[in-house]
C-alpha cells in the first residue's frame, strides 16, 4: 500500500513552520490579524520555496473560525482545531479550488471559473472561496483577458491566489491587480534546521555533515531536500552514515576532488592528469567530480580572500583550506577555477579529455601580450632628434588675389568655425596642437585655420618656375608617399566598410587625413563628438590602425585631433565655370 511521501506529510500547517520566508509570512499574518486581506495575491519564486503551501495556509487562515470571530490568542495563525481548519488539513475543504494552469490553460476553463465564482461558499456567510491557480504564467493570452475583469473586481466572497515560477511571463495588467510577494531561495541554515526536525520526528539518525550535504544538493529548494533525505533513508536505512549520504547523492568523495584542486593550484600537471584518469577508471561520474573540484577551488579562493566560507566551515576545515593555498597566486586560482568550470562534458560524459585540456591550459603560462603599434619600441642606439612640431596648412583657397573688402564691411565668420579668432595671430606660429588646446581650454588637440594668404603679384610671363621634380619637394597634399587629400575617402573608407558599417560611418564626411609622419597617421575630425567616439573607444581606433598598417605595409599609429573643415572652392563648380565662360562673370571671393 503506498504511503504518503515526506514532503507532503510534513507540509507546514502554520505560518511559523514555513522555512526561510519570514517577510512573506509576517506580512500575511498582519493582514489576517487586521482583517485587511487583499482580493488577489501573486506568489512568485523558484520551485520548492513554499508558494503553493503558503497559498493553502492563507486559504485556511481566511476561513478559520477563530480568525473570523476575532479571537486574539494567536492572531492571523489558523487554529487547526475548528471544523474548517480540519477540513483543510484533510484535503476535503470545498471552499479551496486549486487549478493547474499548465493543463487548464484555455479560455474555456477560465470561463467556467468565472461562472462558478458567483456561487456562495459552502462554509457559510463568513466563509470565503479561494481560487489557487498554480503556474499561472501558462495561461493563454485569451485566458488572461477572460480572467482580467473578474480578477479586478471579484465578488466579495472570492479571493484569488496566483502562483508562478516565471513572474515576467504574467501580463502587467494581471500583476497590477494583485498584491505581489516574491519568494526567495531558502537559506542553507533554514533547510538544515527543517531537515533535522523531520529526521528527528521520523526517527532518523544522520550526521550533521550529511544533512548539510543534502541541503547543499537541494540548491535552495526545501521540497528537493526532503525528497533527498527520504531517498537516502530508503537506500541505506534510518542510520545512514556520511559515506552513505555521499554515495546516495552521487558524490565521488572529497578526497580526490580536494587532491585534484591542490594539484592544480601547485601546478602539478602530471599528478592532476593521473588523478583524473584514476577517477575515470573507477567508473565515477566525471560531471559530478568536476562540480566537486570547482566547489573545492571556490573554497580555496574564499579562504585566500579572507571570506572564511561565509561562516559555514569549522576551524579545522578552514585551516586545511588555507594551508592548501599558501603561496599560490590568486590570479592562478582564478584562472584554474574559470577553465575547469567551463570544461564541457555534455557531449561525452565518459571522456576525461575536456578536464585534461582545461588542466593543461590552466597550468601553461599565458603568452606575453603583443605590444600595440601605438607605442613603437625604442631600440638602443643613437637617438634621432624628432622634427619640430609644425602646424600644417589647411587651405583650399585659390592662388589668385582677393578683391579688397570695403572698410565698413565686417569680416565674415563661418557659422561652423570652431577656432577663436585670436588663434590666427602670429603669436601661435609654430605652436603644437596640444599647446593651442590649452589656450582655448579644450581637452583635444586643436589645429587652427591657416592665416589668410597675402595677395601675390602676378608672375612675369618669362619668369622661370621651378617644378616639384626640379626642386625635389613633394607635390602639395602628399605626405610620405600618400595623398593626404584622398586617403580617407578613397583608401581608408573602402577597407573600413568591409569590416563594419560603424567604422565607415565615423569616416564618412566627418574627418580627413592631416599628415603621415614617422608611422603616425593624424586624422582631423570636424566635430568634437566624432573625435571623442574614436578616442574613447580604443577598439575602434585599433581597427583603424590595423587597416592603415595593412594598406601602408608598416606599423601605423592613429592620432585623432580636431581640425576645421576645408571650404569648397567655388571655382570648381560647373555653374560658376559656365557663368565665367559664357556670361562674363568674375570670381570675387572663393569662400
């Protein structure tokens, strides 16, 4: 004949027996004592934390005759003695309707619930009918819509209790009409205390370490912990030893797990590989063994950091763990812990290869970082004197003379001009962009507009003109063999577009190449926002450096500054050329 399982047999009959949910139970007891029970509740939280149990307790306490009669011996708690409480304890109460939304999730079931909600409770005039809907997030959208109006304004004798493990799947329109209580995972100490009480009542004799081991395996779920306790006692009797508990839970033993953790910490690769193969040859579960090794490494990290195992270790255990990490660098423990935790044994749980690879990688020294092309290494030898910093000329103005402006006319200033007028004076000649930035209070290097070129007299027809080839000087706009004027738009952007649209967008009409000297490519941005995006995101600038290095065949470091946008020459416009050639127009100014 089947017997009642322990988690149902020892289901709490009072709010005081609910483990680890003191905030929720205190709120409900105060509401019951002051007769301010809400018409709808939403209980959310992980499995096995007491949502359904608390819902049943609330339904029993609402219909308790002592609470209805306002007796103050135990305000809020059910008496468990009146006929109503006895009916709830025996599972024959007619005023508690439990609905599993996972299997009754359609609109027809909710319509039937709405129709039956209008009937009076069976317990009399002071009784309430309680609808406990478990896994409410499984309802369909149509079912939620059908429930909405009744949930918002139910009859006076109806109380709704909605329980779910996924509160984010419940529509906000439903949540806003309920009083929500979040159930947290039950602490380890609360699970151990409840297991010890049940074991004592059932005549079981288990060591405290075994109860703690069962509580850890339950991972915050008291129902799982009670089931594991019953499983251990069914397998090894009511006097199960610590080894029996460990074997029933599938644990391979702390000795070899602790040994492997110590070997990994001491960089003993041969010993660690031998331990893994010994565990494999014994036919033990490698996934469980991996969990224990990771847990042991975590304890070593906590002990080295001074966390002392959050108070759950004995002084002897703490001394043993501290001795195992003495002299071991903390970053090495973190590296071993991370790699062993990431070892994937799901594909083949019988193969130790993922653990062996993780151990070998953890005990191999990482490769030294590759130096960034931004900071080229300086070799020993005679140092070359750096060329003086020059302020490059940025002007596309034509060489023809400009017509003098009237004395009363004020000089025009471009609306997008970013450099103050005083920076065009002679006192900044030869100043670096960083020095100019300090003058104007900017955090980024600034290159001023080039001063207006003086008017030049027309050269004599017979005067010899020296060409670039004759003098040996590069043509205008050429720096170290690259065309500065077209490098960004015609060379750098096409390659950047192949990598990312974002890299291309930052260069699209937003900057130009200023110079390329000694492996440093200077990009002048027209807006401060574009320059900051490139500077404050090292990954973006690094990609520009990789592209430029690939294009130019040498290590390139990118430097980002603020530069004025060059004015477009009107003389190059087809409309202007047509007006000059056919209508006798004359260019007065090219700005």
